[in-house]
C-alpha cells in the first residue's frame, strides 16, 4: 500500500484581520502553529507517520510541514516541492474576497454586454461569487488567475507515481494547488468526487490518498484540525 498525505498550510492571518487572496507571489509566514500541530494529531490518530515529507518552497508551507513533524516526534528533513507552489492570483493577489467578487463580476457582466457602471454592486458580487463557485466546485480558474489545471493535475500524477510501495509520503501545499489532487483518481471516479465534495480545503486540512495494486483512492478529504 502507498499513501499520499496532503495538508494545506496553517493560518497566515490573525483573528480579526481581513484575509486576502495570497498566492505564489506573496510569501507570508504562519501566525500560529496550532492548526499545523492539529494536522499532525490527525495523522497520528490515523496511524499515518510519513516516511518522507515535502513542502512547497514558501514560508507558510515549510513551517507547517516542520510543525507537523514536530508534533509527530520526528526529526526529519523537509524536501522542497516547487511544482506545488501556490497559483498566482493575478490581479486578485492580496485583494479581499469582496474586492475579488466585484472585479470578477464587472468582468463577466461586461463580457455579457452589460454596462457595469449601471449594475448594482450586489449584482456584481453575485456574478463574481458564481465564478468563485466554479473554482471551488470544478477547479475552473476565474478570469485573470494564472493557473494551468492540466499542468497541476499532471504534477500530482507524476509525484504520486514516484511513491514506492509501502511508503507514506506527506506533501504540504496550498488551497489553489491541492484542489487538483482529485485528478489522481481514475477518470470514472472524478465526477462522483466532484458531486460529493467541495474542492476547497481548510487551513490545516488533511487529505489522504492510497493505492494498493490498482488505482488511487481518496480515503479522506479535508479532515479539519480541532482548532479549525
């Protein structure tokens, strides 16, 4: 049996702070370690102690990986995984969710032929939320985001193919990248996966894929630490 354990990094905003879209161009550190440690406790409870650990080369992912290993009592190296660095949110990098909704709403309604100067802000937000909904439900990047779903999916398949039999591998990445891990599943299973789950993974969320002699299976998706 092979196991691929995927964890989203912990919090980069403190309680009361307004979060923004943080992508590949923004290298924020963690503001707390409890969610990362909580992910480590989840792994311990599942009996999944990694043989090797990888993380995207960003402060938030590397710090999360180290805290997970610390929680598990492991003194292990964290290897960089540059193929799993967060996506680039383009014009929405470091914007609040409300700003993102408004920008996307203006873009898509203008494409539909409307004069967006005459459209109420609530309608702009609604249209923007529809675009974000497709991102969370289907992995379709909104306008302006620099993400190649096919390339990210291929990176997941290549990485998983290199996991040796009997090994458990941990990879810490970000929300925009992790949502494409479902492409490890056989094509016939992907539609069901999308019907049953939201692709968005919470900070510190744990996902587990396993493979014996056949195809990869998703055992767990977005297990949330107790602090989440």
